[in-house]
């Protein structure tokens, strides 16, 4: 089973999941305030990865400003993995005008300067008209030793198990270091579908760590069952949430600990 090690933290499907929290703010002041709360919370409970949500940041198009703030965030999070994400509007991100600088151009800037440990690239952005650019970004990331999380989000439904597996394996084939999918359940059977797909990836396609989740209150179970089914990290929240169903990070860690102790170690 392939492991991915960043800053002595091990991402591996089938192990106790690492914990990621989103960092959000429209201004530098809001970002620093939220970051301070995250750092304080990390002194009481486990936080392994911090996701800088670029689509919330008002200065995203100003690359010099973005570089300065990412340097500062990374310096303050020296022992944690920094994940940079611009979630597109079609996959649940903030509605931002990307006429000046496209998402791909901003991601290229962050990767080229190695301003984050990991960068999120959406699967459909690689498959559509800017596909060559997406493939080029993956090649550049390998040169700069920046890890790529390739992702897909469906806020309306849960695709069939076969489709979920197909999308995740496609990400692996395209060169992703981590393959991630998040889906919306409309009933309890949808949660089972997501977990079945996750387990199939763990057993039959474990070329990379995978991250899966079923969103909303119904899907919260999927956020704590990763060690059993194979999701390598999970998302909690310190105040602000970036997707429906995220659990406060201290409660999430309690649940992960209980799952590990009672359901894995026995």
C-alpha cells in the first residue's frame, strides 16, 4: 500500500485518517485571525493539514499579495501540511471572476514557487478544454516537489459506485498523488455506495492514498470511518466550515480516537 509522507506526517489509506481544517478569510486580517484560532486549537487537539481556500481570498488575483500571505501562513504552520485550494464555482466554491488570472494560472504560480506543500486540482479541469494545462501542472508539481490532490465534488447527488471508482482511478492515471471525491447523499443507501466505492479503492486500487466523504449531516459517518474503509484524511472545522457536514475538529478527533480504539484495535 503506497504511503505519502509530508513533514513526517503519513497519508495512507487504511490508517487512522489525518485531520484537515479549512483556513478562510476575505482579507489578510480575517485570514490571520482565523489562523490564530486554528493554531490555538491545534495545541489542544490534532490538526495535521490546513487548507488555504483561495477562492475566499479577495487578493487571489494579486499574485504578489498571494505570495506574501502564503509565505506567512506557511511559516506559522511550520509543522503542518499546507494545502492550497481554489474550489471552482461549479464544484461548490465561491463565485469569483477569473477573467484576469484563471484558476490554472494561479495554481501554476503557487506550484512553480512551491508556496504550498500540496495543491488541489479538479479532475474535470484536467479533462475539459484546459486539459493539457492541467497535465502540465502535474508535471511541474513533480519538478517542484509539490504534491497534487486531484478532486471532484458533487453537491447534488451520489454517483453509482462504479462511477466513483472510475473517477478516482482516472485521477491516479493522470498522476495525482492523492485522489479525492466528495458527494451529496440523498438517502442512507447513498452513504453505503460511497463507502463501498472507498473500500473497493482500498482493496483493488491502492496506488495512491484516497480521500472520500459523503457531505451533509447524513454523510457525517463517512468522515469518521476512514480508517475502516480507506479514506486517508478527513475534514473538520475550527469555526468556519467549507462544506456541509464538517464536524468541529475537537469532536472529530474524539470520534476518530474512539473509532480507532473500539473498532480497529478492539
